[in-house]
C-alpha cells in the first residue's frame, strides 16, 4: 500500500528508512524545482507509515543535499547528513537530528572538520556511529549526541557497512593488503577481531603488498600525504619502474583499502612497478579547506603536488628509476594525465581513462552542470568566467602533447563524453606520437564487466610495460 499518493509524479525519491515501531518512514527526494543538472538539492522528508498524512519536509531551509537518514531505536529522533550548498557535492556534511514529535532540529558536532559518510544510532540514543574519511583511511567514529564529542574507534584501513550489535558494532574492514571481511568492533576498547576470512585460501599464492605512507611539502607549503606499494621480492639495490595512479573526483582520495576495480595498487606492484598514489590538494579526508583548495586550481596545486611528490620519492629512494615512470588516471585523474601530457615530458607513457581534454566543452556535454559551475566559478559562455575554464585546459596546449598515451572510454559515459578521449587520440596520432584508443560500447564512466576488466588490464599492462621496457612476470595472452 502506498504511504502517499503522487499522481503528478512530482517526486524523485531515493534512499528511505522506517522506524522500528513501524510508525514513520523517512525518505530522500527532489522536487521538480530541484531536478535540474545545476543543482544538488535533495530534501529529507517524513511520512506516517499508514499514509494518514502528507510528507513533511524535515530539512527545511537547507538547500544542499541530504543523505543517510536514520531513526533512533525509540523512533523519537531522526538523524541525517546535510550539505549546506545547493550546487556542490563535496561540501562538508553536517549531522542534523530532528525530534519527530516537536519538530525541533539541532546540528551536532557542528565544528567537526570532517564529512561523515553514514549514521548508526547506539541502542540508548546517546551516540551516533559514523564512517569518516580520515587522513587517507575510512575510520569509525563515535559522536556523542549531547556534547558533540567525536571519538575515533578505528585507525588505518577502510571501514564500511557499520551495523549495531548489542552495545558493539559489526562492520566490513579492509586495507591495501587485505580484502574486506566482517569484523566485530568493541565500542569500549576499540578492539577489532575478524569474524570471517573469506579470501584467505584464494590469496595464499598471490602477492599482496602493504602500503607505506609518506608525507612531503607540496603546493602552498602544505604537507601532502601519499601511499607507496613495492613490487614482490623487493630488492632495494634494484632499479624499478614507477607507476603513478591519479585518483578521480577530484574531491576523493586514495585510501588504505583493498581496491576492487582497475585501480588496485597491488596489480601494478605485482607487475613490477613501484606504485605511488598522492592525495593532492582537493583530496578528501584532510579537512574541508584542503578539499575546497582545488576550486579554480585544477591544473595548479594538484599538478604541483604530483610533481613535488615524485621529486621527493626519487630523491629519497634510489630503487626508483626516474627514467621509467608512467602515470595513469580516470575521470579527473584522466584529465590530469592529459594536463601532464601538455606540461611535462618526464613520463615514458600515460593512460587516460574517461578523461577530459577540452574543459569548456565539458560544460556543454556533461549531465552534471553543477560540477564545473562550482569548480570554475560559473558558466563558460560568461566572458568573465571563460578564462577560468581556459587556464588549465589541456586542449589549449595541444601543441605540447608528445607522450605516448593509451586512451580508454565507455560509450555510455554521459559525464565525460567519448570525444574527450577521441580528440587527444587524434591529436597524438596526427603528431606522429604513439597512441591507442580502447572503446567499450557497453560501459559507462567505469569499466564494471568482468570480461571488460580483463581486457582493460591486459591492454594497460601491455602499454606501460612496452614503453618502460619492463618484463612482466606473467603472459598477457
């Protein structure tokens, strides 16, 4: 039975939850006014489960995106996460709690310079448990509802899918050298022990290296964080090629987690590459100011961080062969690969997956108009804003492109359309520079099908091993 009728189909609904008593439901929805590609507004609503009343907007007066609604055990309070800005997906998420009876709403831990990702109530309603991106990890925190005090319960690694188990928690946890397993976490002591080991047998004969973190002075004189994974049977007296993996977003981060897509660092380490990931300016998990610093600086601070990070590692580690480096990235990482091609000749080869070549054209073809409008300060047809789009536009420096590049794109990518890879591919081929274009007619912004992923890895490793003169420890065909 519907909880409410919507004959005009005015609502675009998303996540929902129901209180334990079965009296009230909460859901996320966009109104027709918000269903625009230049807005990220999503409201949180409540509605009686018996359909006796119309939905009521709980996040009234806040225009940004709401997420993660969660009822307390007694059903009296509803918590959710809220971004204030109506056109920014990476604004700071704040915790709000509404009294379902009185309608009173409060902001908890308002001065916490982090963005929670999820919410779980304690049984007594005194605390909320949340996962937070924290210095390159995803850690569990306990937030005291009354005081707003935030206490970390885990350190290092990647936690997710947190659930209440009596007075403790169960969750998924992984790190660079260990895929996800279910863990029991003591709230009082912070002790964690595994309840499963589902991949233990499968990984017995597979090399899985642990990530080492490093810090260096980057753009603006700020400390910048990164991860390094070494090849199997590592010998510090041997020279190794280096693979620099560049994350997308750009307001995301490389985490101490076990990657399940094309960007698992151990895949590159096992191929014989020292694998490096830098959380440049704009990356999440280092505070909101660090995230926001990329606005108007797409090819500025992040590019400087990457180059300075590599300089730091090359000067510190004699086992890195600076003449055999490659860089790979997807989405914003693909943009950065194209920007590197326009600015640097230090890499032997590049891989750009669903990247961006023409920044102004991106605005005209993407389904997320709010994204470039926020990061570049407006629309590209505004003569006052146009220079912001052009400043770090790889296409403007097309004459500089000279590094062999493999381009990869999905036909169903509506965020960055196919021409963003076709154009730089055409450019390099016309200039006589080695280039390949791998086109997936059944993929979107990601490569998710198993057979396509195998093909992806095969062609990528063939490309980077060829140009670095690296002998792979396995056959590709």
